[in-house]
C-alpha cells in the first residue's frame, strides 16, 4: 500500500523513474529492521499496560495513600502544560488559566479512571461550591491516534452526555498527553491533583479514594486557600 501511494505521487509530479523501493528502504529501513522496531514498540506497550492491569486487579491500582498535608512549595514542580477545548467549546491552557486559584485537576485515560475522579469531584464541589478562590477541571487524556481522528464525533457526543453545569470545566486533551502522564502512578486509574495559586502541584491522589483521602483533599484545599489570603 505504501508503494502504491509513492508511485502515484511520483507519477503525478512527473517523477516516472522515482526509485520507490530505495526510497521506502531509506525511510523505513529494510523488512527486518521494520519488524524489529514494531516488536520493540509492542513489547513496551504490553509491558506498561499489563503491569498496570495486574496492579489494578491486585490493589485497585493504588500504590499508596495521599498525604494529609500539601507538598512544601519549594519542593513542588509546576504542572506540565495541558491544552484542550472544553465541551462548551472554549480553549483552555493549564496551568495558565488556573493562576490565582486553588484548582483541582481530575485526570484519566480510561473510563475506569473517570469513575474515581467523579468521587473526588463530588466531594470538592460539595465543600467549595461557593468559594471564589477554587475551581476544578476534568481532563480526559486521549492517547489513541484513532480517537484523535474522531475528535469531532467524540466532542459532539460528550455535549449530549455531560451535564450543562460541568461542560465549561470538562475538556479532552488530544496532544502532549505523554508529558502529562508523567504525573501518573498507574495509567488505568484516575488521578486527582491540587494546584496552588501559582500553578504548582501541591497534592496528589490516585485510584479509588478512601474516606480518609477525601478528608485530606478538603483539608489541603483549605490550607492552600489560606495561602492566597496571606
């Protein structure tokens, strides 16, 4: 199939003697090299997915409990840039659009992870609905090239599913997902991240939250809100 398109391209542009086989070999390597590259990529994908799946079955994907206090500011790192479009149709750049607020980010790549994020969101919304210094974003990381091609269909479908009061805060991220996933402990579970007013990661949790962790979420949010007032 690749040879067919290269030949068609060469004829269209007048390159009738275009050395297609040599070109393909230079671009993609010989058959053995291409197979070795494919095997290496597939092995890495299986290794990460199977390891995470095994962990989910054993512990729910939870490696440790979240801390009861925010990370020290001097030892915290800034959130990697996340860009996307909300279900409501507005462009968002994080952490740029969170500055000045304490922000809860809910991140996932699989539906299994979204279920855990819903629990974090419900607790956060209930406790801080009237607090003007807080906000939240739900971020679905789309790491499949097929889904990226279908982004218009996905976004239209989400508008029908997501309640109107959450559409301004719900976005899909189709680019740069690998950098964001450096925050993850397990790619199959949901992750909750608290950002301070400067966009630094000050608290993290992952997997199905315990009651204790939900209380820590509230406690740490209050603590970071107090920093704004100081």
